[in-house]
C-alpha cells in the first residue's frame, strides 16, 4: 500500500521549539556581548597606551637634540588643538603664538612627523576618555581646548627663582603646589622640581612666568629611577579625605579641585564631568564625577573607584605600562622646615 501524500509532508516546528531556540540565541548574545564590549575596550586601551609611548619617545628624541633638557617650560595638560592659535588661518589671539609654543605637544610635534600639528592632535586623543567625557564650556579661549593626558610637572608649584646648578629655593609643593605626606599616596611634588618646568597658561602671565629660572625644564639625567618614574599619563581627577585632614588629590591631576591653581575657576570643572574621576581603562564600575555633592562623593582612600580600572602611563625610559593603583612619583619631595626636600 502507498502512504498518503499528507503523511509524507514534513512536520513544522512547534511554538515551544521556536521559543526554545529564541531563548538559546538570546542567552548566547547575553554571554557574548560583554566579552565583545570588553574586547573593544581592550583595543581602545591599547591605542591609548601606544599613543602615550609615541609621545614619550618624542620627548626622549627632544632631549637628544637639546642637550638632555626636557621640553618646556610648559603647562602640565597636553592640550589637543593648541596649535590653532599658532597658525594664521585660525585668526589667533594676540598672545596665541606664544601660548601655543609653550604647550608640550607643540614642542615635540616635529618628532612625530608633524605638519601643522595634524599628528600631535591625533595622538593626543585617548579614544576611551573621549567616549566618556564632555569638554569644558569655559569662556576664555585658552581654556576651551580638550586634554586627555597630563605631564609629570607643576606639582611643586613655584614663585622663587632657582637654577639647576645653584639651588636657592627648592619647590617642595608648599608654594602653590601639592606637598606630600608620608604614607599618603599618590605623591606629586618631586625632588627635582617640575621636570618639564611650569607655567600658567593665562596669557596675562605668560611673559612674566615663562622665563623665570625656576620655571625652566630640567635635564633628564637629573631624574632618578627613570624606568619607574612616570613622564605622561592619562588625565583623571579625584580627591580623598583623611581624618582631621583636608582633602587631597588622588588622580593624576595634582591639584585640589576645591583650591585650583592660579584661581582658575574652570579647573574645578575637572570634577564635574569634564574629566574622568577614576582610572577608566577596563574599569569594572562606573562612578559619578561630582565632588561638590557631599551626599554622594566617595572620598574614601580605599574606595574601589581608585583601583577598579587602569591608568596608562609612559615612563622616562620610554616604556609604557597600565597601572592598577596610581601612586604618583617614585621620587617624592617631603617638605622640610627650611623650605627644602628630604
């Protein structure tokens, strides 16, 4: 006997079978998406670290051509787009050319094969940070540019002149800088003060501060522990609090947000969302940025916000590294009663 035509027809999927397949696919997506997201973030972290090493190597090439002197005097932030005030097609401000030339990226641009700062502006942008921050809405033209990296300089402060060979006053962080307290890392002020020199970028002060002996950059061979001393790092800003003590910085930005250097009100915006407030590479958590909100501000020195992610840095020997717990300089200056360091 022949089987009927209807009995030979294929049986379709039942509703239960379809739902099981959909559930399995959804489960696989839920498992794979975090891994893919983490892989993308690892790639962005690698890009940021590679760019840091490019800038670090450019600094070393600069020292080879300038009798071992580091580039400077310069501001500690590595601004992106600072050259726009140098080239005439951008209608620069009256002091724009001098301002542009006193930024570290401008000084090392030629060692990155730069023409009109095209490369230095590409290298100066960290894709991880760029995704998560908004740029400051400052009114002054010289504070409008974004920055993603910070140089190891400026934490000693300044005010009195000295020379490399005849030190009359050591900047130990007590003159507008960030003095160190033993056992309370990160450390900021360095024994050799202000490696790249230090200037305020307020144009009204450029002429007077840029050329003081105390603001000049140092020779790289005066820096100890070069393989462990950071040169340039990710820019992020936060503060912590100890019992019966004022707040102190905890990020790579060395100044307190409540008392910004030079009275520049816009620097307080570093804690209000315009900059990252924790080491952001491969972080296992998201943290708020507003230090001014006392009800939510996490000022615990042992907070997970300070150790959940990585900080990228390049060192004075040229190697780059991702650091889990940021501890600052390995050559700290601890203030003495006579105004020096120990």
